[in-house]
C-alpha cells in the first residue's frame, strides 16, 4: 500500500483540480479496493485493477469539477517532437547535439537529489495525458496493454504519448547532467 | 537511410523493442555510425530505467490509514 499510494495520488492529481480532491479520490479508491477484493478475478494484475478503479473514480470526480482529460494524441494541440525541432539541420542531422552525460546507471543518476527533484518537476510539468501514460508505464512499470486497458486508449496513441513524455523528461535533465559530465569528465 | 531526426523520433519504440525488424536494423546501422544518436538513445534508456526506481514522494497519511482500517473492519464481520 505504501508503495502504491504515491502513484495513485500522482495519477489522481492528473484528473482532479487539487490535492484535497486527489486525496479523496485515492481514499475512495482504497475503500473500493477493500470492498471489491472479493470480486477481483485475477484477469489483470492486482495493480492494474487498482489503477483502473482509481482512473474511473478520478474521471468521475474530475468531470464533476468540470475537468476533462483527453487521451487522443491526435486531439492534443502540440506537435510531435517539439522539444527537438530546432536541433536538426534541414537534412535531419544534429545541429545542436545533446551534451554527453557522465551518469552510466540509474543508481548513479538518482544519487543526486537535484536530479531526482528535476525528474519529479519534469513529470509534473507534462500535459495530463502524457503524464498519466508515463507514470503508468515508466514509473509504475505497467505493460502497454495494461495501460491501454486502464485508460481506454489505442496502442498507437499510447506509444505517441509515451514517446513525447519521454522526450520532454530527458530534455529536462539534459543541461543538469550534461553540465555535471563536463565538470567531471570520465 | 535514417537521419538523426528519424532516429530520435523512433528512440522510444526502439528501446521498448516495438519496432519491426527492418526498422530495427536501420536503427542499429545508424547507431553504429553516429556517436551523438548513440548517446541520445543511451540517455533516453537511462531515463526510462531511472524512472522505474524513482523514490516515491508521498506516503499515505495516518488519517487515511486509520480511515481504511476502520472501513476494513466494518467490511469483515
């Protein structure tokens, strides 16, 4: 429960207006889980099942508060890899190459509190639909079929949203880790 | 031939092993020759693996835990 709670809260925040509402949704979800555990059929993982309960409740609550999250990548106003658009020449070669990073492993990368904070910020700054997909796939480690199932999303849409989110999160770390790499070459 | 822009656009699917064989081979060919794209894809993969281990920020509050325990007791006669 400890490990899932933060994830549920983050997910809920995507659909509802404020933290108070998110906490209510999460509490409501846990109650739903407790009550429904008997009817859990094991057709998906327990985690997926819990996430689906949360998403349903958060959506209902969000709609009541006049918030709607659209999951169609095609409906979103932003273009594809806008983060990288001006980094290539007309021929599609690197014009502004990303600086090399010193960090080789996740352990090394997460050692710095500054980097961890930057990661959390970058996730929080994503558009809602991208944030949900990235959180489920990369932070929680859900399979893409599970994520499509939880969110009622096509495989293609899911991949587009995930890719855009990853591009942004990587970009958010670029300067920080690039700078550090230059300071301590290896 | 893929250019560097194409490679970055496919990086996510490449890392998830979602590319069909032909596209996968094209990616590998490009990465073999292009140091910058190699670093880009490595960074993307590193970020993905790091997200999986990201320390959680929020723990359930005592109030929530108590409310849930109460509900649990009420559910089980």
